[in-house]
C-alpha cells in the first residue's frame, strides 16, 4: 500500500519554495518535454470549447507554464485577462520572470500569492478556471474544486490537468517502477531538500483520485458536459466541464 503523503499547507508550500529553482528543469527533464505538449493540448481544447468571454484563472499556477500556454494561444482578446494564483512565493517569483521575458500580445497577466482553498476572487467571475498538476497537492480536494467552481461564471469552463495511471498493464508497471524507483532518486539527488520533494511526487500521484472519481465529484458539485481526455497513453488526463447555469 502506498502511504498517503502529508499535505499540510505549510509543508507543501515550503517544499515548492525549496524546489522552485529546479522545478521547470526537472519537470521537462522527467517528462522528456511532454508536459509542455500536455498544457498546449489542454489550452487549445479549453479555448475551443469555452463560449463565455472574460478572464482566465490558473489555480496553483506555480512557475506559470499553464498561463504561458494560454498567453501563446489566445487569438481573440474577448476581454481576456490572465490570473495565476499560488501559495509558494518562490514559484510565483520565477513565473513573473518568465512572463516578463515573453513578448506578450497585449493580454494582461497578473500573478499573486494566494490559497486555492480560499480563492481571493468574487463568485462567478472567470470564463475558464483551470489547474495543471496542482489539485493533487491541495490539502482538501473537495474544497479546492468547490472554490474553482465558485469563481467560474455559470456556463464557463472548469478544468483539471493531472497525472493519471495508464490503463495498459505493461505500461502501468513500467510507469510505476519509473515513478517509484527512478524519479525520486534522481530528483532528490539534483534538487536536494529536506522535505523529500521527489519522494512526495510519486506518492501524491499514486494516491490521488482517478479521473473517473474526479468526474463524479465535479458532477456532484454542479459541473455538466464533463469530458475526459487521456494524454500520452493516460499518463496525464484532462478533465473539463461546464458550470451549470441555474
Ligand atoms: C506541481 S506544481 C504545478 C505548477 C504548475 N501549475 C504547472 O503546471 O507546472 C503544484 C503547485 O501547487 C501549489 N499549491 C499546492 N497547494 C496549494 C494551495 N492550497 N494553494 C495555492 N497553491 C498551492 C504549489 O505551491 C505548486 O506551485
């Protein structure tokens, strides 16, 4: 049995603050760069499917890669503004630096330090509320989802991009071995930190809700038209749906 990792906010925040300088490099290294493609595909889908105009919120934005993917793909302004929220000031600091160096298309971007469990925004204000590889780190999944849905406009899109387990048995075995045995050793060696961040990563992925469980939770919380899109043999999954219009 995989132990359930400690997700106390202070521990998680301190861990991401500590690995922030290595985060982007290790992300792209361990995924062979595929994580960029996942965000790109997700953003394309969300922009295509969302009919509501208005701002976009990236919850647990970290170093801003999902926000950047939106920034690069938004063609029509449709009143778009981009917001990113994360409780790790060090991740945000790197995100701000990246956004500044990107020659943007006039779409305003704002990053702020804040908690996904109590989003500092009014109810019904975003056309798209999305999170990439963030939700499984949030101490209380239901409350995190509730907050994402609360700040989304009725008729807007709520989306989660997260690691998942490939369903193909051989691939699943290889993936588990890589995740449990290879990744923690290399990650911990490179990004040495006392919180064992690269042991936490596989533990958090292997014990997190599966896509169908997240779909049920979203349905229960009033999200309709739910779609799941497995990416790269199901190593990651995009889940998205529409906030019900009352
Ligand atoms: C794995 S990173 C993902 C970063 C980014 N979204 C990406 O696509 O690379 C997870 C992020 O979630 C943030 N996080 C975890 N729990 C949070 C919470 N309760 N409130 C805000 N941010 C949180 C962490 O600080 C970290 O930056």
